[in-house]
């Protein structure tokens, strides 16, 4: 069995700027809540109305805008998705 020396959760997240795409959605909102509870310095939640993440230029603009707000993000957790439930999944 392999042993891991994982960092303490609060120590790891303490100074991190984390972007969570889809952070306002069902799954993303839970991730954002846990990041805040673990002491992330800042959690950035881009909105699809502002950035179409299917377009490279929009992704580049999002990263540039975020860097202008202070420093670049340390991590991106990508959870953005187009969802609509079982019916929409079957249809599309």
C-alpha cells in the first residue's frame, strides 16, 4: 500500500486564487462552498453571459481580466457545462 503525505487542506488553499468555471451551477456551488471553507484566498466564478468558454478568445480574455484584478489565478477547476436534465440529454 502506498502512503501519501497530502498537504493540510487549509494550508494548501490559504493563499490560492482559484477560478471555478460553472461555479454558480449545481455541482460548482458545492465546490465553491468547500473552497471557501478550506480557506481559499479568492474564488473567481466567471459567468457564461460574460465569457463564452467555447471560444478561445473568450478564455484568453477571461484569464487576462483575472490577472488584471491582482495576480493570475493559481488553479482553474473547470466544471462549466451545458446541462438540461435527462430529457435534454436524450434529445441532444
